[in-house]
């Protein structure tokens, strides 16, 4: 046996790992939802020209949603679009029977925004990345 580092792994190779852990986990956490663990989706904000000016990327893990990325262009910040995106994410998660939304943010990003929406901090890592703090947040839905 040997261990190989792949900095650009194929989707097929990644699927072997994903399928393997899913099979192992199924013995303990059968997927009781509509989606397989790892299902990814997005919500997109488009301007009048059809260009993406914001959005979010999320995934489903067992019975919760992981908000992976949330981005808003400068022109959309402060307009309520972020709150609307999060409302749609929460509605989708509820509709699919998910119990939580989890995310992480850095000290210079969106912690107050998430807290205003009902998220609470459940973990903190100081100095990661260097000179910053990472906050892990969750909202029960």
C-alpha cells in the first residue's frame, strides 16, 4: 500500500471516498431525508442583465444544512438581499425536513449578520487564520 497526494483529484476518485464513508455511516445514521448526504445546491441573485451579483452555496449532511459560502457584490450589500437569501435557504431546509443550518465565518465577515438572523456561536478558533478568529454558528429550524 502507498499513500498518494492528489491536488486535482478526479470526481470519480472523490466519489469512492464519499460512497465509502456513506456506506459506513449508514449503519449508524440512515439517511432519512430526501437527499443523500453531501447533496449540494445554490441560490443565486441576478441583476437585470442576468449576471450573478450574489448568492450562496450549501449542502445537506444527514439532517442539517451546511451554508458553505455566502457572497454579495458591493452593489447588493445592505439592500436586504442577504436576509432574503437566508430566508429562502431556511424555507428550503424546513421544507426538506432539515433540523439545523450550520456555517462558519471570520471575525471580519458576517458574524453579526448571522446572529441577527437567530444563529448562535457554538465554537471559536482564535488565531485561525493567523491574526483572525473563526466562528462556528448554528441555527435550529
